[in-house]
C-alpha cells in the first residue's frame, strides 16, 4: 500500500482495529472522533496474511457514535483481549 495523504488515518485505523488504545495515538480525545459526522458508526476490516495454514485472518471492528467498540475475528464476535 502506498499512502500519500491520510497516513495518520491509516495508522489510527490499524491501531484501533487491532484493539489498540486511543491513548497510544495521542491525537484524539475520544474514539467517536473516528466516526464521520452524521454517521452512526465506523467500520474497520483488517486482513492479516497467515502463512501457516493458508487461510488469512480477518479482524473487524465497529466504532459507534456513542464510543462503543466491538470486534470480530472472522465471522465470530470477539473481545478486545482475543483480538
């Protein structure tokens, strides 16, 4: 991936999508700032290469406009610690 604009947005998405804390980013006061104004939620999907058994891992996260974050691993709901 080559990103010229929005590099920090990409880094933020990766960090939050993989269960990182907002404090790690030192940019925003609340996760709600990552939800587009007027939208109900923001969705992040990250696919990680798995060289062991061939099936890549997919991590999904949803950030609501109320600040709640939920995660999935593949199609299954997951906790932050599982991510």
